[in-house]
């Protein structure tokens, strides 16, 4: 009788463990939640424009530790009509809650040389003491 109780107990433990493994497995057969490391983020694109030019579309690819692509959230407050340095943030999170974030500086610059046109005579005389 005692031996039967041990066998029944062992079978129940085995069935319980099998049920837990089956419930936590995803379609690929991997057990969710087991990651080897943090996600990676690869940012691409230009990070400066001339004032009044169109703001480029930023590109970034994030992958979790298993190589699966993640959604990348890209945020910025670039004003292409005002010269300055702006911050662009790239952020991704895997299923385990591991977050990777990268910040890049974005420049709005003015490198166009001004054009100066004169009307009338180009020669200006100035006498000391008079304006």
C-alpha cells in the first residue's frame, strides 16, 4: 500500500511538471522568459539637416537576445525652423521587460552663405568727423 502511494505521488508530480512545461512553451518550442542577455539596438540615418529642410525618417532595428525583432519607439521634438541641437530617443523592450534605450543628438544647422546685394554705387566715402 505504501509503495502504491509513492508511485501515485511520483506520477502526480510528473504530470504537474509536464503541465507546467506545456503551458509555458511557445509555438517554437522554447520556454518563454529564458533570455541570454539584453536586447540590442542598431540606429541608422542622418543626424543633421539644414534649417527649413524636411525632418528625415529615423530608422532603428532592435532585437531581443534570441534574435527576434522588437518594436522601436522613436521620439523627438525637432523644430526644423529653429537652429539648435535636439535629442532623438530610441527605445525598445523585450518580453522579459529588458529595456534598451539610446539617445542621439540631432542638429538643425545653417551652412548656406548669405548673398549680399548692393544698390547704387559700391564705393562709399567717409570723411573723418562726419557721418
